[in-house]
């Protein structure tokens, strides 16, 4: 039995993904630490600070496959320290005196922060790739249904007609903003850490900046202006962006969930043969993917709290915040990627029931076209008077269960101005979707 569902043999793919488990796996974590130590040694060797032969020897022991994680864990428990056991294990594997040059001028947090950023960078690449797939699927849906009329809803009630493509284009535009956010946040956040015990590089002095620059070039990370040991704003931004992406996935999934309700039946998530909705009701076709994504969005949200709390850090080092990051970073990325992947599957196989959308446009008997009638009368009566007249007619029709057209038959101002054919045209919901299709085109063209 697993404490975290993300580690469960049964439930792990509901709350994380194989890709994220590989990226944040213990051995990969150690590999990133090793990568940082190797980059540091090579940079220092190129600058003549340590022997070139030592750097090559250190690089030769830089494969995490060669390390006993159980033994390392035992040493971590004994020393209450994460990196010292690694440095000692590396030193044991090095020949001659090369091991004495490992971790030269560095501090533990330099290695761990930089290693974690390398993992996050890998995770964002995977998530960005799947967001791009989702963007493509949403664009296809928006284009296909740019003119498919459906009921727009506000406050849970039918409001005015829109098109399904318009609704999807709103989602698409939001996803694209997240793609921009990820790019901008990466530019600020994907920087390494090498500054020594309190961030001053006192151990190596004037050569420190050159080491840092060369080291980060080897790791393909930005060079920080100054130590960020206790400046965790970039980690907070990373958490916020990831939770926001997951939140948008939840928003889209929840909307599809609502539209899937039996009484609406406007869309249905993929339901391949063998998928079971209920153990006791064979007819059920439950929106399980939608439910899962909404749950992931909620879970991801709670990872932001510790990230924000870590903005308050003590002095020049605060391990409390690092411990919190170790707990939530992998979990947050697992939740977010799982949500994005599920939405790719959902949108790729979404069953759009245009006939039911059209059917639902008629269930108010034309009342949702009250604005259309009001605006047709406004040039003659003025907008406010037209509003009052149509308000009375519409409210009476709603109470008495009459159609809008029947109610308008009792309004002299309407009957004097419009013919029966003209009233029918005004009450056609498909003709009152406004600029829905134009906005779809606008969103689609913005992505070209």
C-alpha cells in the first residue's frame, strides 16, 4: 500500500504520469546532482582551478546507475545530510586524489537547487509538448464547430445563443496564455545555483563568477545575478504556473462534465468498449475523465500554498523551505501533466452532439431571444422602454409556461411593427450568435 496515490500501483496514472515518475525518480534525482558536480568540476578544470585529469575522473563516476541508492539512503539517515553521502560515494569511486576535488567551492544547496531546476526543466518540456497537442485538438474543435449553435449560459441558466466553437475558442485562448506564461517563467526561473556557503563564493574568490558562468553554460541554465538560496520567488512562480495550467484543465473538464449531464447531453467524453460507468447500473456512461481532471486541478492548487510560504525564508539559508519543495515539486508536476494528458485524450475523442445542442436552444420556447426582440424594438421605443415591455412579456410567459412568440402576441408594439415571419426570424436562435464565429476565426488566426 502506498501513502501517496501518485506512487500507487493501482492509482498512480490517475494522479501522475510515467514521464513525471521518471523525471523525479530517486535515481534521476541523483543523476541530476551528479550532472551538476561534473559540470562544476569541468568548469573549474577549464579555468585551471583543479587538475584536468581530476575533472575527467570525476566525470567518469557521474552515472547514477553505478550508485547503491539503499546504501546512500542509509548514509543520509546516519549523517542527516543529503549530499555528503553522494560526495563520499563519488570519492570512493575516483582513482588517485581526484576525489579530493569533488564539490570544490560548492555548498549542498548549490547542487540540490540546480539539480531540481534541471528536473523541472525536463518536466516542463514534456508538459509543454502535451499542451501543444491539446492546443491542436482545441483548434480543430473550434474550427469544426465555429457555427454550431448552442445555448450560452450564465448563473447556470440559459442566457443567449453562442456557438460551441466559440466556447472552445475561449478555452484555446486560455491554454495559449499558459504556454506564454511557461515560456516567460522559464526565462526567469531556469537558472542554476553556485555561490557557496552563504552565497558569497568566499571559498574560491574572484574566479567564482567565471566558474559559475561556465558551469551554467554546460548545464544549459541561466546564470543568476546573485545567490537565490533564500529567494524562492522563482519556485513560487513555477508552482503558480503549474497549478494554473492544471486549473484550466479542471475548468474545461468541469464544463464538459456539466454539458454531459443527461438532461443536456450536448457532449460526451470518449467511452470506448469496456469502459464501465457503474458496478450496479449497467446503463451508466459516467464522465470519469472529467471527474479525474477536476480532482487533479484541486490537488495541484494545494501545492501553491507551501511555495508561497517559502517566500519567507530566514537569513542566508533555510532548510525548512527546501524540505517543503522536496515534498510538493514532483507531486505538482505529476498532477499537472496527468491533467494535461487526460485532456488531450478527452478532446481528441469528444463526441459533440450538435442535434442536442439545437434541441436545448428551444426548451425555453424562445425566451432566450428576449434581447433580440428588445433590440429590434429599441430604435422605435427606446432601449429602456423596449426592455420594460419585453421584460413583462417574458416574465409572464415564464410563469404561465407560454412561448415567447405567444407572449409577444399580447404586445401591441410588437405586433404593430413586425410581421409573423419577421418575429420568427428574430426568434431564431441560430441567427443570434453574434460574432461567435468571427471570434473563433480571430483566435485561430492568432495562433497561426
